[in-house]
């Protein structure tokens, strides 16, 4: 079954809207973590970094990677990028410390 141009455009709009909703949800989930300013032990930082990295991969898969002038005014991509940078900076030291601790254990 072949799709018409109209149907393909409709499907693209649905995926685009879904991507916007996904980014907004993701920001809502991880903003409180970023605002807590690093109050985690190394194990927690490792788990949180792992979770946010997988979420980031999922979001970037759907990102149309268009220049800002082609995106809607309410496109949350810039906020999502800023949040990802903040989380990376906060979680990386503890996550690496925990990974190093695991790697140093003798079998």
C-alpha cells in the first residue's frame, strides 16, 4: 500500500508533535534532578547519568535537526540541550568515581 503525499505529511506532523511532547516530558522529568545541585552519592550519580543518557539518545533520535528558524516558537530543544549540559556536568564526576570503584574491584 502506497502513501499519498498528504498522508506522508500528516505522519511527519504527528511524529514532529510527538517529539515536542517527548522533549517537554523529558525536561519535566530531569529538571528537578538538575536543580538538586549534586546531592547524590557516586552510585546514585552513575544511575542518574545512565538514565538521562538513554533519554537523551531517545530524544535526539526524533530531533529533526533543523535550523532554529524552521522550528516552531515553542520548540523545547534549546531548553533540553541546556538541561542535558547541566546534568552532564553535575553527574559526570560521581558517575566516573563509581565506575572507577567498580573497575578497581578484584574478582
